[in-house]
C-alpha cells in the first residue's frame, strides 16, 4: 500500500505565508511526478503546481510568482511554499503523486486565508 500524508495547513492572514509538505510512503517502486491540487467550496478540484522527476515545474497562472513547489526525491516528499496568500486561496489542498503507474491522493489539508 502507498500513503500520502500532508501537513502544514492552517489559518493565515492575507499576505501571510504557509508551507505545505507531503510525504509518500509504502510500497513505492518509482515516482514519476508529484504535485498539489486544491478544491474550494462549491468548485472543482484544480491544479496548483506540479513537478516531474526531471525537475520541471508547472504552476497555475493565479499562483505564479507567489507559490514555489519543491521536491526531495531521496525522501519522496514534495513541498509547497505559499507566499502573499489571498482569501481566494482558501481551499482544501491535496497532494498527488504519480507512482507505480498510478495516481494517488492524500487526504487533504485545509488552508484558510482570512483576517
């Protein structure tokens, strides 16, 4: 079995920062990519940022320049540094990993941006 465990969500004021982390564990043979998605109330889940084994990154236009995704291949972890947070960034953030030729999801972590 494979597990993705997220941490780092919480409540932050507009303009603040949060750092999300996700660790993959279990019967991992190979990881092709990892990333973060989010789902706000009443909306569909959407891509936030992804990274591949080769180090390529992809960001949603709305977070470019404010969010940074990074990965530790040796530890099977992915991190999302979120700066200059806005109320519209409030959502449940989900970690995703493409590994063992399958897509896995974490349980999600709540991020709330409010004064």
